[in-house]
C-alpha cells in the first residue's frame, strides 16, 4: 500500500494526514473524517450522490483520490449550515424536494455551485447543470423548484 501525506482544508478545518493513494476523496471524507453526509452511490461518476465542492467547483468525489486533493479546499454538506440551515437546505425541505434523501446532499452541493456562479438561474439552466445528479424519487421538478426558491431567498 502506497501512502501520501496530505494537507487538506475540509469545511474550514485543516487536516494533515497520511492517506492510501488509492483511497477516493469520498471514502476519505466518510471513513477517515466521519463526514457521512457525502453519499456513495454508483462509485463511478454517474449519479452525483458524492458531489462536493472542491476548490470552488463541484466534483464527483468518487472519481478523485484524496491524495490528489493535497493542498486544496473541500466543502461538504456538513460545512454548509451555520446556526441555521443553509437557504438551499431549507428550500429543499419547504418545496418537498427530499424523499429518501440519498441524492440530496449531492444535489444541494451541485445547486450551491450553480448559485455561486449564477445567482439568478433559469429552470433550464438548472436542469442542464444538474444533469449529473440522479434522483430516483422526486422526478426533479421539486428539486428545481427548491433551487429557484433558494435563489429568490438568497
Ligand atoms: S457515487 Fe460518485 S458519481 Fe455516483
Ligand atoms: S430523494 Fe431519493 S434519490 Fe432523490
């Protein structure tokens, strides 16, 4: 097993640790840091359940190794809320966009990346930019409703 020392900012906290170079960022977050809000679905870049924001951009954390993120900054769903839920989290609840919830953390992180880039997106823009996030429960309309709602509130 080959290891590498990494220094990584996760949700504002610095972690300096050795990682197996084969371990993905998703596994590292969940197994080493206990941040289990990031979900692993397909584990091959197809479902978006593992989406986190890495250096300001949404990434599928199952496709990146923890070793590759050395020196970077990661934001996970756990880092989003302050004293209160983040407006996106609240909007997902208010608009009924959460059913089983498995896709929700990844959806919300992708939505955050969209609103960071485009604070007033159209439904079409959201739909296009959320194509990598799969939900088996909601049919997507309520997810888009909630992102529109969060955009209004933000
Ligand atoms: S678990 Fe990473 S894209 Fe599905
Ligand atoms: S709420 Fe169940 S997969 Fe999206």
